[in-house]
C-alpha cells in the first residue's frame, strides 16, 4: 500500500485562509515567505511565528484555532481506531468527517481567529497571520501532526491508542502460534481425536545445589597501572572522571540534593567542569562548545546562579510566546529607572538597555538576570519565576558592582 499523504488537508486549509483575504494582503503574506522562512511554532489552539516589519520592529503573529472538546476527541479516536491499523499512516481519508464520527478535523473559517502585534484589530487577518497559516499548510503537506496538535490532541496520542489496540501479530509468512494447555494438548504422534492421550505438563528443573564460596582467603589486588582502553572508548582519565561523577551524583541523590539533569550537553558540561573531578576537562568542554575563556567563565556563573536551566539559558535562545514577554515587560515597568526608554524583546530575552539589565527566560520557567558592565552580558544571582523579582536582583547586583569599582 502506498504511503498516505495529507495534501488534501493542506489544500483545504489554504482555501479557508485565502477565501476571505483581500488580494493585496495575500500577496504581501506570500512575499514574507520568500527566502529564509521564519520558525513556525505549533501549540494547542494556536500557531505562531515572528516576522520583521519594514521599520525593523518585530511582528509576532498568531493564528488561533478552535480546539475540539475532550468528548469530541474520544469519539474521533474511537472512529479512527475502528478503521485504521497501528501500522497504517493517517492521511487524507480523515479529511472526510464521515470517518471521524461526523466531527471535522479541518477548521472552518469560523474556527480561526487572528492576532498580531502589527495591528490593533485582532479580528482582521493581516499579512503576518496569513503567512503563519500558509507556513502551516506547507507543514501539513507532509505530516498530520500540526493539525492534531492545533485541535487539542497530540498526534502521538492517537498513534499510541492505535498501537495499544493492535493485537500482536506473527512473523511474516507464519500462522499465529497456538499454545495448547496441558489439559487439551495432544501427542504429535497421534492425530487430534476425542480419545488422544494428553501430554503431561513439563516439570520445572530442580534448583541447583548451593555453591561453596570461600569468603576468607585473601585475593590479590591490582598493583600496576591499567592498560589503555581500546578505541573507540574514552581514555582512562576520562573514564575515571566519569566514574567519579557517577559516584558524586549517587551521593547527592541519596542525600536529597541531586539537581535535575541539564536539558542539553552544554548545561551538563557546565555542571561537570565546575566539580573537582571535571575541572581538568574544562578546555575540552570549551573546544566542544566553541567558547573562549571569558564565555566559559560566564557559563560557569550561569550554572552557579541558576543550575542546569541557568546554563541552558546562557547557551541557547528559545522561542517564547510574545504574550509572556508582554506580561513580563508590564511587570518590570514600575521598577525601571528610565520608564520611557525602549525595552527590547527578542526570543526569550527581555532587555532594558537604559538600565543595562537583561532577563532571560529559562527552560525551568524562571527569569535569569544579566548585566553587561563590560559590554558583554554576564549572569548575576537571583533567578526568579516573577520577572519583577529577577529585575530587582539585577539592580541589586548592579549597585554592588558600582560600589566595588
């Protein structure tokens, strides 16, 4: 059977988006998608992307899609499971509501709404929100996952339900094996008749006799150096450091002080090189991450102040919903020494250039404060879930820095 596609869904959603849009706005949206495409983020109920306006300011566009209720999803999943096997692809056939319990997966024009920072009338589609929709349709041409997520149920949830429903199958070309019970099994030397003798149940093997262990005689210990490990294993010092790190983490786990594992290699290297057994590998970590001495020092500070999430916030940028940034900007506004100066919002960074303060939203849901006393942003103590608290921590660190100069 040829693999199924979701091209019908893409064409239908394109028609829904373009039918009510005027030609000029639609052409502008298509021009926005020429060249390098912006990053599309798909979440439950909305898809979002960021564009650059002609004046250089960012435009954060969001296409909102009406989510289906839990009861509707139960009916849809039951209908899909009744007609689709776990090994089959989910494709264009589900664009027909007759195959999804009469509930359309594709959103209608009434299920869509638009919101963008470039306009004060959220109900009207602008070129940016139309561009988000067109990006979404291109994604739908190859995978159904975005549509399921938008409508409120992750695609993997559907696939898991199909796998759970699918019974185990025999290998290709083989009939399913039948395992006879002792009471009904027949001898292979006799045909199956009403009078065939039953095969007695196989008796379990007897337990072996206990071995005599000599626990008193002294054993020789290793006195010379170990031979170098064969390639491609790490060199012996690296293996010894890994063993020491495992022991360190085990002790911390038993003591209840173990920190969560870093979300990426870089943040875990910051943890590892900050410890005594990992300090010797600091240069190797710098080479792996492409950091100079100053940047590696800042990474270590980020881990010291914020743990693995603080290190991740230092190393990486994350796409953050513009509403989160807008709320954070409103929270810090009363604390700003120059309230009329511009605040810059970029990805997960909230920067107040007039105050020399930057907040970075980390994967732990906290805002990590930064200062740039020497022109380079460096982490300071005080990450907090409340952006106002993190901003206060940055101002406190700035005052302390001025006193020590």
